[in-house]
């Protein structure tokens, strides 16, 4: 009697990149819907490049650009829009003239809405695939998303 195990690497698509992208699209759609339902109706799709990444207090615009994978010019344009909408503010906390980006109370309220939505997604997906499998997925993704993994295998 022979047993057939599913191959670890599938013979054809969708491969891991496509699967991760599809999951990201589902999560992003849920976050955007939650934001709209909570009254944050002034956000455009492009703004999510800045909003998706947690903003530490007093971060440089160039750091936000790097995290989002966009040019500094594009990031500054989006930051200016989010500033005019009341989500971010730029100020020089130390008097040096170097302006840093801070999240406003409105931005913090949006972040709380997003975090609540993400907790719901986690709970739903854990029920859908099983808590242990979902925990293993999260563990694997944490390992694979570490900065040292970004360039591929260490040499």
C-alpha cells in the first residue's frame, strides 16, 4: 500500500508570492472597509502606503518612503495630503528645523480602527484554518519577514 504525500512545492501556480499578495489584498480591503465604516471616508488608495506601516513618534519622511518602497518625493506628497486631512503632522521637536512626522489624534483613531479590524481578521482566519495552523503560519511569516531575510540566504 503506497501513500501519496502532497508535494512541498506545488507543480504550478499560484506560488507563494501570489498567495501572499492575495491574502494582503483581502486584508487591505477589510482595513479600508473598516476605516470607511468608522467614518474615515477621506482616504484614497495611495494614502494606504503611508498608513499601513506603523509610524513611530517623530519619524523622518525618508524612513516612511523607505518602508513603503516609494520615492521620497512621492512620500512627501502623500504625507502632505495626510497632514491636510488631519492624520499626520510635521514639526521640528528639537528646534533644529528638521521636521519629523507625527501621528495626530485623528491618525491614532484610524490606527485603533485598523488594529481592531486586524484582530478580527486574525480570529476569523484562526477559526477558518485552525488555531494551531494559523499560529504556525504567523511564526513562519515572522521568520521570513525579518530584515536579514530580505536579501535572501546569508552567504
